């Protein structure tokens, strides 16, 4: 507990954060991007960028340069993004309804502030117990494959745990979702709308042909779909009062030589854009998905003291700035001073350019599991 105190999320009595938005209560859209690794975003093939739209959007909004995922799977990543609760190693709190319903959440906090909340997904929301978690944590309306009717048949998605499932691809979903956001904006009531993309996932079969590499081609397809969705929103009246958060659920092992436990494997993009963003800028501070909830709620003037782990990135005197992540066999921590990765199976440090960070990781891991046991 002593060691966790300086790592804890912001004190609710802390001074007001730096304002990065033009309005205190914009409409909020959070798009979770399947496997959008920073290494893939920065890749090119023969001089052609794999993700030209993400590169473009990076310069148009708030870009978080040193941003990290907290896990390697979607179910963990969603909970971290939407509830600010650290990812676990060999388990997932999303699959434990009695515990996950007690988590704080962006949806619950914003619904308490008068926001309507909805989430959309092109697959089966019972997958990894997403629907149960989302209803329990304040999402008022969920729309998924059973509710949608498109002329194009759904595609296959292969998950190592769940097997083969079917989903609607990103081109269909991004176009549909843009129309939904525009319609919600026309109602004149504040809203939080979320969506999870899917096409940049195994087996990477997409209606698109740009690169010979099947994986990179799928990422390029998703990037094009997201770019077109943003352009559609930008051309509509909804844009002026919109905060659009684009963030990956986790990274991806690209290049293939990238080890599963090293920090670069967990580095991901996050972009804040929309008419509600005051100006483009680059945020150099080290942060992770855990910090999204406090940072967003603070900008909206909504209390976030129930998010014990989430730090407001724009607070004038924030706690220590670092990124923490877990994988099956251990944890990693990275900040401006260096990095440390611990292999719990082997009982050894894989790397420790700053050994002090090992204590940060141990403290976060133990605090998470102690917290989990009491929920």
C-alpha cells in the first residue's frame, strides 16, 4: 500500500487539468482499433505507408507519442480502456461478472452526468462476456451483429480461445457507425458512443488488395475504413461538438521477430481528434490505456476519484508517469528513465535498464490481484 500511494490515480482535490478541448461537454466517441500496433502504423511497403490515414490523423489532433497497451488480448484491453482497471496475466475480469460489475466505467460516469451511452460491434457481443460487462457498467444500448442487416454476408474471424466466429467487416461497420454518430448528434443530447473494429484480426481476409503481405493488407484495409469514417464525420455538423478518441485494444507482433514481452510489442497509437479539440499537439509523457478514463473525465469536469489506477495525463501535478503492462508470464514497465520486464515463470528479469521499475511492476501486479480478490 505504501508503494502504491505514489502510483495511484489523481487525487480528486488536485488542481484543474490543462484544457485541451474547446467545450466542457462535447459528444464523445471512442473507437477501439483491433490490434493497431505502433510498429504497424509506422511500417511501409516499398515506400507506401501501411496506415496513411492514421499518419494523417496523427498530425490533425492530439497525438500521444509514448502510449502503451496494458495487455495482449481484446477482453483485457477493453476493460482497461473503459474501466481504467489494470490487465491481468492469465485471467480476465471481464469473464467474472460478479467482479466486473463492480468496476468503475466511462459509461457509468458519463451516464451519471447526463450522457446517453451506446456501443456497437460487428461480431457477437457474448464473445468473452462483453455484453454482460458492458450492460453492468453503464452502457445503455448495445448493437451487434444480430441487430444489423447488410447485403454483404459476414466474414470469419479466428480466435485461439473461442474458435471461429463471424463478423461484419470494418467497411460496413465504419460507414454505418459514422451515420449513427451523425444521427445521435442531431438529437441535441450529449452522448458517449463506442465501437470496436475487427478486420485487422486473423485470418486477415478482407475485400481489399493493396499489399502482398496478408496481415499488412488487412491493417491497410482497416486504416482506410477508419479514415473514411473520420472524413464522413468531419463533413457533417456532428464534427463541431465531437471528441473522437482512436485507440488500439492491444499491439501486434510485427515485425515477426518482436518478442511477446518487450515494450515495443505493447506500444500503440492514441489520437484525440474532432471539432472539440482545441489544437493539434504532441504529448510526450509516458502513459497507457489505464490513464484514458481519468484524462477524459477530467476534461469534461466529471469526477474520477473511483478510478484508483487512472492518472489524468493533463493534470498539472500528476503522479509518476509510466506505462505498465502484463502478459501470460509476467509484466513490463516503461517510462522516460528506462524499462524493466519480469518473467514470473523463470523468476528473472528479462531486461532492467532501470531496476527500480521492477518494484513499480510488482506493486501494480500485487495491488491489482488484491483488489480483484475483494470485489
